[in-house]
């Protein structure tokens, strides 16, 4: 009688091993399910992030390209500087866009000579800047050789004389040279799309872009852009296209 009670209240070694094995199988199955769901969530999150970044890049490129060749209020003159330039860098196209900056300064006094312009104190210009001056009738380019600050004014001394004595309220804009190119990212071994304005340090826009292809249609004055992502990102977003009509 005693031995029977002991048998009913305990587990044999075989039963214990079976219970442990079933528990282990259950734990492994739950862990595998969790890891699968976690990886799927990570992929979905990366996909959404990559889509948002690519969409933002295309939108910003569209905005900048539509301002290519912008001359302020002056009459458009393509001979002042090119709208865009396409080159090859690291087996990928690079795109350079020229435009007059929208942050302009106003001429404070009528010009007394062809070399100096008195303008507002803000925003600051720098020595060596290429500038555009316009009175909405005539537009010219110049380069800043020296700057003198005097009585809440910037006096811009130019390297070469202008062809006209501009009057008060004419506009002076800094010419922006904006270049987009693909280069090695700081997140090695990936590549990224970079932007560089004039001689400023380059800025990384989107990681994972391996190549950018650009086609300029002279007849329709438009640009077609294709972004190709690296193999590590290609399962998320393979290609992005944009078709942009430029300013006439």
C-alpha cells in the first residue's frame, strides 16, 4: 500500500525527461516565433524609413532643380552661368545646379563707382563669394574681393567692375553651386548620396544609395533622375525615379 501511494505521487525519470523535452520544444517554438516577428518588424520599419528618406530626397531634388538657373528678379539669361552640369564620379553621375540664393540683400545707397556696393548687414556675405546683382531690368555677376562693415552696412568691394551703376533697392544674391554625388558613407561599407554647397563640407543625405543616374533632356528642358540602392537595401527599395521640368 505504501509503495503504491509513492508511485502515484511522483514522476518517473522517463516522464520527467518527456516533460522537459516538451517544454524545451515549446520554448524553442515561442522563441523562433518571437524572432521571426521581431525581424519582420525590423524589416518593415527599415522599409518605411528608407521610403521616407527616398521620398524626401526626391522632393528636395525636385525643388532645387526647379530653381536651376534662378536669376532673382532680373531677366533670365542662361549665359550668366549654367543651369545644371552632369559629370561622372565613382561610376555614378553627379549633378551640379547653379542658382541665385533666395536669401538676398538690398542695395542701401546708389552706387558711386563700378567696384563697390553698399548693402544691408544681414545676411553676411563672404570674401570670394560669387554674387548676382539685379534691378529687375539688368542682371550681372560679380565676385567679392573684400568686405568692409560700416554703420550697419556691408560694403562689397568687387574684383572686377560692373557695367552699370545700380541704384538703391537693387538686389544682391549669392550664387549657390549645389552638387549631388554618391560617395562612401561613414557607415561603412555602405555608400550614400551627398550634397555640397559651394566649398562647404559635404552633407550626407541618404545612406544606402549606390548609384544615381541623371538624364538631361535639352529639348524639353527636363531632368530624369534614378536612384539605385545598394544590395543591402535593394530588398527594401530597388529604384526611385523622378522627372523634373526645369525653369525656362
